[in-house]
């Protein structure tokens, strides 16, 4: 079967359920389609051994459940079986009530399948279909028209069918961008980035443990297993995954059962709060965690775990509450094997936010700092836009390991593969681009992984056919990712003058409004006297102004409290760039909050060098408040790959504007007649 045939079969299955229209919204179709497709596949896989299983079950009556299960699984040749007297195809014509027969049919399955159907909420859907007079039609459709037998669809192809059904369902449900699954070509690229550097390690037999903490419907794990077969044919992959969504877990477990994998390694629950693999370590970890999803419901647990320091999973820090991406990465890093036991390699998909979100001192920056200072970040690969089904944004694959090759120690490779795509003949939701593989005219997966292996700074490449070569690989020292955020202060310069307008502002000062009316009147009289004494002349020194004010106080017999004198200075003072700096009690200039600025100084140079070159030539009176200096880390991807695109000629822009104007005039004439 070709990929197009997978889509045709999935489309056929989906279209057959148009009879649900009315009682079901299109966004709800998958609640029926997925469990019925799974049941139909299970039934087809058990057809050849059904008679033997039923016969042996009768012989084992009264034996312990463990013994019965072990023997029946062996006879079925699958990790599941069914003891129902009916096959799925026989259900529509069986005597009695169909809903009861269907329930007994499901209850005839081994416990692992019954649990899957429970998580699909299958019996609730059966009751709903029965009440809407649709159950018989749906069961007959699947029994007579949906052929997913192994003779027609092998296990790998069935995985593609499930994937396409899920994609259609997600599209119909209008799910958020963060709820997408990963295209197979992206998974293949991730496995290439993880395994190609390790090919010698797996040149002979061996067992590798692969884990996905946000496994969803299992596409990442299944795709990884298929790619392992190509890259390390002598190795055996054991798959482990966890997800908190019942339906996704049910699909993933179904897929694992169908393929004969150990489905018990696919666990239901929250990977953070109920880690099903606590204490386990893995050789390889892959994940495409949801983007921009709040972790507020788990906040209490995660903050408690954070309090345990690096003994817990989140010792490096916590990201913003509205994006838990970095929590998944910390969780995975916590499950790395020690280097002495072979170490681990990780590939995780992020959007652009984890590269730079959060300034110096933030949780995100602290997490990046922890990763970089431990020298775990090996590479970041920027992928093309419009590569995923439910989001068109640019995405990035982060590759991390605790056993870098000697040449990579202390360095990070950035790969710009945003132009590495082929246009799809027909878009699928937001997916309009794909990464070419070995069967395509351009094997862009091989090109990207080759650039990763070459590990050369400044390497150029043209990903698009006939395209211009551009720098696509930069190798940076870890220190180049760190910076200091310095606070640049400038002195407060105030000029003072007793004008009628400024005297009138005295009543706006909170300290004055709190005074008794007669005291307020005395203050205004004092300022009037001050204006006469100074002739309304400006003061460009605060000390000189305050000295003159005290002289008038003495002459008028009015002694101001400190708060009152401060209110007078606030009313009569205004910022004046020509005034002398205001000096504090310690003899140092006071900082003007309105002129405060920050600068980012890379670790590769000193603050003094940067300040002398970039700041002092423009503002000679500035200084650095060292108490406010913060260290931060970011991955400035665009800075290293940005290419200046000159603006179009003005004449071209004017011509386009004239065309638009003429088009608007024409449309208005059509409307107005």
C-alpha cells in the first residue's frame, strides 16, 4: 500500500460514518470511528486462531486466570484473544438485542483489550448509538464494508491508517495547535539525529530502551521503532510511553497490541505527577510535547518537586505557568542513564519560545543555563514552517546528550533547515510542506543529518532545488549563549523655578493634601515669598535650590518638615538636561528612573569593555549598577542566520498601491451602481 492508499482507506472509513450526521457533530465522529476501527482490526487479527482459542478455553475451564491467559495468548499468537461466541461480522445478524450482544462481544476479549475499550468510553457510545437508532447501521457498515484484515493491511500500514483517522478527527475538532501529532518524516529525522552518531554502538545485537513522556497515540514511538530497523537492524527496540488522555492512550495501546509489542509499557496518567517509570533510565528519548499549555493544574506538585532541588525532576527552575514545554525536557533529562552506563540521547520538538523566552533571572533562562553549563545541548535544528498538520509555525528539534563526542564538548551546533522542504501536491490542513526522504528527488532528511554529523561551522548548503547556497551550520562555544543583563543608570538632573504654574502644583502632592488647610495656605504663602526673593530665576542645582529655600524659611519664620520640603521640591522641580546631577547623602549621583536602560553583554567580553565601547561614547555620564546585574542564557538562532533583505524599490511599491487603489474604485463602482 502506498501512503495515498492509507489516506484513501482512512477517508473511506470516515466517510462511511456520515450516517452519524445529526445526532453527532462531525467533531464527535472519532468517538465512534476509532473504537470501531480498533475492534474491527482486533477481530481480523484473531480470525485464523479463533476456533482453537475457543476449544482450548473450554478445556481450561476452572483453571487460574493467569494460566488461562498465558495459554490462550500462546494459541492466538497475539497478546490478546476473544472468547465471544460471535465474530464482529456475525454481530449484525445475531439473534437478540445488538447492544447486549456487542457488550458481550467486547467482554469476551482479554482484560487488556477490555481496558482499552473502557478508555474509549465505548459502552457509552454504544448506548448513544442505540438510543439514536444508529447502532445497527454502524455495526453493519464496519462488518460489511471496512476491511482492515492483515491480508490487506499490515501492521505498519494499519498504524498509518490510525494516524490518518486521528488527523482527520483532530481537524474536525478544530484542536489547538499544541494538540498536534508528529508527521512520520519528522520522527525519522529525529531518530536519524539520535542514532546516526551511534551506529557503531549498535552494529551488533543489543537492546535499546526508547521513551516518550507525551506519547499521545504512539506515532513517535512507532515511527522511532521503524527507523531503528533501518539504522540499527541488529538492535531490538523496547518502547515505553505515557499519556494522560484516555482516548490517545487507548489508540496507542491498541497499536502496540496489534504489532505484538509489550503494550503494558504504555501507561495512562500524567508523566509529572504520576510518573509510571519512576527510577527508570532510557537510552533514547523522543517527545513532541504540547506547545503553550498551562501547567497550573499541576502547580502544587511541580512546585513541591522543585523544592527538592536536583533530587527532584525540576531542580533547574520552572517556566512560565502558561507553557510547560521545559517541564517535559527536565523530566527527560532526569531519566538519562549515567555516562558510565552508556549515557542517553534526547530529541524534543519545541516552538521558538524555549530558545529565548524569559530574560536573565527567569525560570526559562535558569533552565537553559543548567542545560548549557552541564554541556548537554548538542544541536538545535530549525525546521520548515507548515510541516505539522494543526499548526503552521516554525518548529525546532533540540538534540541533547550527556555523552558528547570529544569534538563537541563545550560547543553547540545550530542548523538552519527552514528551507529543507518539498511542497506537497495537496495540503493536509496546515501541512503544506514535507521533508523529503530516500525515495524523493531530494533526501533532505539525509542532508540535515549529514550536516549534523559533519559538525562544521559556516557550512553552506542549498536545500531547495536550484536554490542559493546559504550558511546552514554554525558551531558556537557554550559561552556564546550566555550573557549578562546590566542596568545602565544616568544621573537625575533637575531644574527648579518658582513660577505660578509650578506653585499651583503644590496642592497635587500627597504629603501636602494630607495637611490641615491652614498649613497648606502657609506653604503657598512661603512659595510666593520664595518667588519674590529669587525673582523667579531658575536653579540648576538642587543643593543651591534647597539652600535658598531654607533661607526663605528662616526669613518667613516657617520651618518645613522633611516631607513638606520634599513636596515643595517635587512641585517646583522638572527634569533639565543642563542641570547639575542630583547627589545623594552618600555623595554619589542619584539615578533617574526615566533614563534607566538595560544592555545585554555576552560572556565572551567583559562588562567594562562593552560599556566603554557601546555606552560611554553616547552617554558619558552613565554608570552600571552592579547590584542589578543578572546572568542569562538564550539561543539566538536568528542572529546567526539572519540575512538582510533590502526593501523593494519605491517605484514598485507605488505601482502596487495604484493597482490596489484602482481595484478598490472598481469594486466601489460595482456596489454603488
